[in-house]
């Protein structure tokens, strides 16, 4: 385990040397990786860092408002909020292949940041890349939009202050920096967001379904943790599968979507196990999703560890 104090001191000095007197830009999502990278860089160069939060339309319920409140109001970052949701949704319209989704979303991020960087006059791109991102991309397991793939014509030097750290180490650094628990303990969330928690084609209807189902999973797991029924997992979320199943709602036959619930334990995201979740918790999740989320008739629980599965479905 790293020494957070020593790491912060060295990282801040290195950032000062790498960036110099130039203006920098960073993508922030509200997750611990990007927020930690932003706070470190802000310590090094102050408001010459522009933290850009792009709402791609694939965020969790209430997340855009929460991210802006914490990053701008509580942490004092020089934040720019960009709503590009229509742009992103149009870009992946009709796309079903998961790697293609990730590629398109990554390219759209680059396009958006190139535009904003030019407007801001930035010369450096800071990224919250961490060790597992690099490893998975190099091994071809899945692509990460914050790892490589930046076109040379972007004209920005890339700085990655966290690229040698694993998630647990990033959290240690975040705690040392005084980041709120809402950020430090936030469950990891994929860069492409809910777009990769909708298996197959992404539509506004499907996004709304998985957004509501995901909120229920997180709420019920957090409730169970507070009640002492289970330990806080690494991740707990909902996935909308690309299939429908027959069900009964009221006294009538229904043909609705199938939601999978994924709960895993991990230390660094390289491997993950599925905990024995109390039946009471799973039952509450199922009851709420099928009664509160329209057009969902079945809820399944994914028992597969990583490997052979990845943590996310796509």
C-alpha cells in the first residue's frame, strides 16, 4: 500500500513540472478516479485547470446535479458543465455491439473535448486513468475511453497522475485529500455509463428503465448495509438485458423487459467474487423493480465471478 502523503507531495510536484505555466483540461465524472486527479492537479496549478463535466445522458438518477454540487460548490474546482446528451445518444443510435458502443462514445468524448479545449485554450489533457484501465485495454479485454486512442491532431499533451495506482490506493489518496465520503465510497461507474448497462441498442426508453432499476438496487443495498444485513459491496447495479419475457401484472398477461442485478466484491477490479446476498435483500430489490419500473416483468441475479465474466455486462 502506498503512503498517501508521500504520493500527493510527489504527484503535485510532478504535475507542476509536467504542466508548467500552461492551461489544462480534465474530464470529471464525479467518480473517485477523475475527482482525485482533478483535486491533485488543482493543487498544482489552481484555476488554470478547467474541470469539464460532460453529461452524456448515460448518468445515474440525480447524478448530474450531485456531481455539479460536489465538484463546484464543495471542492471549489473550476468546473464547466456541458450537456451533450443528445449528441451522444444520436451517435450510438442503432449500435448493438458493446465494443462499438465504447469506441463511439470514446470518440465522441474526444470530439467534445477537442471543441472545449480549443475554446478554453488548453494545452494539456489530464486523465484519471488508473492501473486496471491500462491493463484491460492492453490485454484487449475491453476498451476504456480514457486510455489511449487520442488522435495526434488533438494537439494536447496527456498527463495521467494516477496511472500506477489501483482503486483501493486511489481511495486512500482521496481520503488524504479530504474528499467527501460521497465521492470516496462511490461505487465504480463505467465511463460510458448506463450505455453499457443496456445490452444491445440504447434508446431513451431503455435508459429510463435501467436508470430507475439501478437506483433501486443502490438504494436497497445501501439500506441493507445500514441495517447490518450485508457488507458494502464493491459494486451493485442493474442491467437491462436485450430480451423480453412473459409476466403477469394485475390480472393480465404482460410481456416486458428482463433486468439483471449484479453485486460483486473486489479490491482492485482485476478479479471479483459474488457475495452471498441475503434473500431478504434480493426479494426487496425484485419487489420494487417489478412494481415501480414500468415494462419490467422479471428480475434475475447474476452469480458469475470475474473471471470468467467481466464486472460490467458490456
